[in-house]
C-alpha cells in the first residue's frame, strides 16, 4: 500500500510535541479497524523494542482527566507492555471521534500487510459513523482508490462470521472472499463448504493446516450453476401461474434456468 495516501488532519495533529506517557494511562480504541493480531509478529516487535525502544511515537487523544485513547499505534503499545516497558513515546492530539477514526483507518491502510477484511471493516466503520461525509465516493478520493475498488472492499464486510474466520486464517484468498461476499448469508455458508469438500464444519476447515480450496474459477462456476441459476433460490413463487400471465409458471417451463 502506497505511503502517498493523504488525509486532512486537524491543526492539533500537526503538533511536534512528544511525551513519555505511562502505558497504564493509555487504552486501546474500540473503533480500531485492525482486528487481526499476529502473535509471532507482536513478539518480534516486543524483542525489537527491548533492544532499540519505540522508534516511532504513537498517536493518542485525551478521553478523560487521567487517561488517553490510542488513535494510531496499538501494536507498539501492546509490544511495549510485552517488553516490560513502563512508558511509551506519544504525541497527544485533540480529536473528535470522527477525526480519530479517519486517522486510524488511513494509517492502517498505509501498512503493507493490511488484511483486505481489516480495510473493509475500516471503510464500513467510517460510513456507519457519518454516511454523508463518508460516502463511498468520498472515501475513494481520500484513499486514492477507485470508487469500484472501495465498493468491492466494503462488500467484504458483509461476509458471515465463519467466512471471515476462514479468510483471516488464510484458508481463503481475497478472490474467494469477493465471490462469496456477493451472496446471501446462507449461500455464503454453502459456498464455504463447497470450497473445502471433505470438511463438514468451519472448525475442521480452520484446524486443517493446508485445506486447499477449489479455485476461484471453480467457485464462480459453482455459484453461477447452483445459486444464480437455481430456481430454489428465487424470491418469488415459481409455481405462480399469474407471475407472468402470458408465460405461466416457471416450474414447467422448458426454458427455465434449471433446464
């Protein structure tokens, strides 16, 4: 992800003042768009901090008389705790909830290893907070992406919990996830099982170190054949003779998709 992404920040956020703040006075933000934690990478960062300290200050905002909330830098904060540190260098800024969320989402996007689902959930959080200010077109302009790209990412936020878990665990590729995200929840669950024939449950899929899903093309063909062309999924009564009076019901039609 390019570091050229820009976001308009309040004047307070431009202050160069950096302070050592007690780790105990800082708390994580519930709005953090980054949901996945790589324990191995976190432990590696903690070891690095033991040796070299925190090289890049975190960004925090005051939330009460004695405490702060993280805007950017939760991993550095967690790793500092694991490294046995008592304080962390931080820049204190006064930000509204909306400004803090926008900065957190943009900062997250600038990381090379950001997960597609984290990106999607970040966009969704912005839209939920202020639908008018953060319309998809506005988000696309802020992050330097096409409107179609942002729409596709936002759609990933509609994946069912089981599909999200498989996606986060690396069992599914982004291509698989994008195809499934276009489906209704029950069809997503069916598609997930179809991707891993021989695995009866999501737990079995996640437990298998190398479950090997079918290809994205095979999944797309299956969706077209079993979901889109199946009258069983039609949102109307296929036996209704008055659905299209001149044609009659769908079920006996020789030209129906099932045929």
